C-alpha cells in the first residue's frame, strides 16, 4: 500500500500518523488546504506541519494554494453546506488526483480524526473521489484518538488553531458567545417590546428594534404607523395636525410609558426611543 494522507494540520496529524505507523503503514503527508484563512493562519498551520513532519521524519508534500477568492466564490451561495459541498470535495479531489498521477494506491485524510467534522460526509466524499481517480480510500475512524493526539500536540508545543479553517468557522468559534449574549438581549428586548405595546395599547404598531451592544440600554426604533397615531390624535384633539405632531407624540408617550426617552429624527414618523432599565 502506498498511502497519500491528506493532512489538514499538524495537531490532527499526530494521532493519525502514529496509529498508521503502528499498523505498519507509512503515509505520505499531503498538504492541500485552500480553505484556511486568513493567510497568517494558513502560514502558521503549514509551517507547523513542515516542522513536525521533519521532526518525525515522515515524507511530506506541500501543495501551495491559499485559495481565498475561489473558496469564497464557491461557498458564498450555500454557507450552511459549505463543508460537504465544496471544502471536502475540493481538498479530497486534489488528493485523489495527485495520488493517481504519482503512483499512490490509497488516499485518506486527517480530517477523519476530528469529532467536529461531518464524518459521514467525509467518508462519502473521500469514497467518491477515490473512485473517480481509481485509487482506494483507506478508512479509519481516527476519532477515538482525537484527545490523545491533541494532548500530545500540546505537549510538543505545536501551534494549535482555534477554529476549523475558513472565516465562517472562525466566526462560529470566536463569535458564538457574543451571538448567545445577543440572543439573551433580543429576548429581553422582546419582553420590553411587549410591555411597550401593552402600555400603548396599539397592537398594530410596527416596532423595530436594534442593539448597540450596550447592556444597560436597549434602543428601539419605532415606526409608528401614521394612521394609528393620527387616530390617537384625532380621538383626543379632534383633528390631525402635522405641526403639533411632535409635541403630541411626546405627550402620548409620556402618558403611556414613563421610562421612555424620545429622540426625534427630523420630520419623519420614526422615533428612536431609549429605554433604561434602571429608570423608575
Ligand atoms: S468549517 Fe472547516 S471544513 Fe467547513 S468549510 Fe470551513 S474550513 Fe472547510
């Protein structure tokens, strides 16, 4: 067997190479990862693998392709399925192609070590690519050694990445906690919105909300439907008058909800209301 092992990074390769060697299989490491961005991250992972493969004396081939533009063009229309639809196929196709052209009989990938990857999709894509290029796919469920490999990589002081590779995975990895904070905030906003609706007693009032990230404040943009407000004004004052609208709106709000501050946006019927939770 002559195995070309697609390798995504040094830490993931640790367990895969160790366990293959224990089986008596000597892989050739194959770096082809146009999915790792930005460039300094790509370089850090590649350079770590260059050093690691030298240290453990394994043959390694580095296929340079940063590929940012092609990657973005190909995933942007279906971000949810980008791993299976583009990222796995593009890497494993190149691996299978290179294997065929250079006399390898088998391909595999270190991606199979990660519990964070779509393991079933990887198997399917790898099988298809192997078939397409008339080589064999060597399947191993390397996931059993994920922790062991990561621990060894840490001990060795290898560079450990904090996200899968693309900027979208970086967003999920580093931005998730902010997203969940935002979800909590949005929920609080919804509660406030409901209070405001009840206080105003105008169920068909259109209320849009946005956040500025400040936990102490929740800002709302009210898009007050003219006819709703007009009806209110007419009920109280008997007629609709654009000129007195601003004053009346203030009065209207103050009467109905005390802890609302109004900021006018020129002549529009849009108002930014600032609600402070600590106010009485
Ligand atoms: S999350 Fe990882 S596997 Fe999926 S597209 Fe991004 S880099 Fe590729």
